[in-house]
């Protein structure tokens, strides 16, 4: 396994730990925001400039507000971006969408948009 791939795999594993974090919503949010910064730092340190640009563009679309229930979706989307970057390292085309549009179809518009963005990054 090459070092860039290994680094990204470790970051992928760490977000799964956040997903199972059982403390308060605000605590989980803080951990998720810290994780996103760590991914940015890791991509920069590995001189993965294009991947860092993609990551930061997706990261800039993440926002939270009081009572926001979309954090799980946003976490999934960012995990999808990371998986897309991993796929790019392998040069293998994914066979499926990360998040089937049918799951989010006819929900709030921003949820559908985020799913499309995650799927676009995954490809």
C-alpha cells in the first residue's frame, strides 16, 4: 500500500469512529469539523494539491445551524469525497453511486443537491 493511500484509509476509518460517537450533537460536530481540517492538512502535507482543492471546495459547502439534522448526511457526503479521492489514487472507476438519488428524491432540495455533489465527487 502506498503512503498516500494508507494516510487516506486511516482518515476514512477515523470518520467512522466519529459517526458512532455517542456524546452530544455539538461534540460530534466539533469532532467532525476537526476531522475535516485534519484531512485538509494531510492532503497538503502529502502534496496532493488537486485533491486538496476538491476537498476544500466540498468542505466549504458544509455548514451547521442550531437544530440542524443534516449532519449525518454531510458526514456521509464528505466521506464520499474522501472515497472519491481514494478511487482517484487507484485509477479505478466506481461501479455504483455513493448515495442513490432515489433515497433522497423528493426530500428537501439542499439534501438532493448534497447527494448529487457527493456522487459527483465519488465518480
